[in-house]
């Protein structure tokens, strides 16, 4: 069975500080990977997607970057956090081309102060 | 935006009641997903309905899709306290190729009380 693990569970960071969030998928080779952001009480907005190691596409510009250093790992980062980065970050995967069902991780709650 | 006038709605019902949540979308889609998100967790797919299906059932869940009006609904029969969650509908608005973008509506917070 496939499992998706996100870390950390929660972060409290200062404005201007760096950030790195991670996501690992086990049990599925070459998954399509996604980062979504959710404001408190809001909907989910896709940030990035990746179909293969080393390739990441940005969907929206939010002063964030993403990388896929390994087939099963997806990293979200920024060098300088903004207040607007606060929210819930969700990593997700999908099976293969044409399969749009997303399987989400448990998320990381980020508070920027 | 893919979605019509839709903010996070809040519905509160009592256990045993039936409830229906609606969403409408602007761009043509061949499938509507319904996800459920429990507090502090990631969303999980609960039912998916395709354009060649007018209705889909799964246990106490029933989804409908009307492509002519570009709307979908999710009904829960005899709601239970454990149905308390936020429910999102989502459509495929990917730009083609390999981006499988699901665009989520703003969701409905359903609270079921004893």
C-alpha cells in the first residue's frame, strides 16, 4: 500500500526566515507529485507539480520554490517567509497520466509571525 | 475562477437528517470529484462522478452531475456525527499534458450534532 508522509507536522516561523517542508511517498514508483496551499477556512490552491525527478512546474507565484531530489521526495522551500505564507501545506500524489484522483498527506500547519 | 459565487458555506444539521451540498462550475469538465476534509487533515476522495453518469451512489452518499447546468450535488442520507467535516467539490482544469490540476471549490463545512 502507498503511504505519504509530510514533515514537519507544524511550524512557527518568523517573517524573513527560511522554510523547508518535505513529503515522501512510499509504495509507488514515479508518482505525480503536487503541493497545495490552503488558507485557514479556505479552499486548496495548487502551487507546484512534478511528474519526474528533477522536474518541477510552478502553477502560481508565491515566492516559494519546490524541488524533487528523489523519485519519492518532494520539497517546498523559501529563503524568506512572508506573513502571507501562513496556512496549511498539503502534498499529494496521483497514479499516472489521466488519473486525477489526488491522495493527500496529513499536511503541515505553518504560522508565520 | 472556475467557480461561481461560492464561499465556504456552513451547514448545521441534526443526526439522522438528510443534507445536500451543491456546487457549480464554469469550465467544461468530464468528471467532478467530491473530497472530504476532517479538521487538521488532508482531503480524501469520497466519490467521483463522470459526465456519462447522472448519479452515483456510495453507501449513504449520492452525487449528481448535470453537465448542461454545470452543477453537481452531494447528498448524505441519515447523517451521523462522524460526517462532520468540510466537503469540497473539484474539477479537472489541467492545461493538458502532464499537469493534472484539480481545482477545488470553496467547500462546505458540515456540522452534524447529536
